[in-house]
């Protein structure tokens, strides 16, 4: 969907964020939808930090961002063929909830072993995930139950002051300023629209 072409400034900002993520830190960053909190999705301690920062119960799982369809297969026991078509045809950000997640911390996966994943078409996020080498958690940058921030200026001090790194606003690109659509895919190809 986006927007900014990688350049030296963007790549340096990506590297700064990757350094924080590899140390188990939390970042405040722009996505293709709204501003989010993120961490290395394979790091259970970092995931726990986000739950605590958001004051959110672990029973409410968070979603992942990946840079390409190819990366999804490493974290799902099986990726339905329909998922490829849905991602390729989506004209706006689409999160797909997949069954039977693997290779991810238990505190990130829902009790039914499902997880939401979005292929992010945002230049900063794509470079970040590519250089980190694994998915990143994406959850709105707010205390649970409060309004989600569309812009960096809407992020509360309570959140902004507790993250380890805030991405420069100049890398925001052109987000939709609204949460993604959400579809749940069953193992046999069942489709359920959760949010359109």
C-alpha cells in the first residue's frame, strides 16, 4: 500500500529500531494503519512487556506484522491456499487470523492456538521486519480500552514515556488511520469476517 522508498535516512532509522528490538525492547512505530507498539514477536519477555504497558490481559492476543507471504509459513502449521489470494487481492490493510500457530511464544498465541497476521505494505515496517529477520508484534499504542491513536501526536505520555524507541514521524508514510479489516480462516478454508 505504501509509500516511502528506502533511503539512507530510513535505513538508519530501521537499524536503530532493530538494535532495540534485538535487545528485547519495545518500539513506538508507524504502520500501514495506525501507530503501534511493537517488539520481536519471538521474544516472550518482550511480548509480556507490551501486555504490561497496555495493561492488557494475555487472553487478548496481539497480531503480527510480516514483510511477505513467504514468512508466514514459518509460524503456521499450515497456510490455507486462500490466504495467498486474499492478501494479493486486498486493496487495504488486511489481517488474517490463522489456526495452529507454531514457533511463537505461548503468551502471544490465543488459547485456540490462532494468531492474526498482516502482510504489511509499509516501507518502514517492511524494512524493519526484513532486517530483524522475524515478525514484529503490532498492537495499538494505547492503554487497553482507550481510543487507539491514529497519529503520533495522539499517543498518551503514559505510553510514549515507557517505550525504548520512538520512530521519527517523517517515516509515517500514508497510513489509513484506521484499524485493518480482519478475516478468520479455518483449516478447511472456512472464512469468517471479524471486522470489515
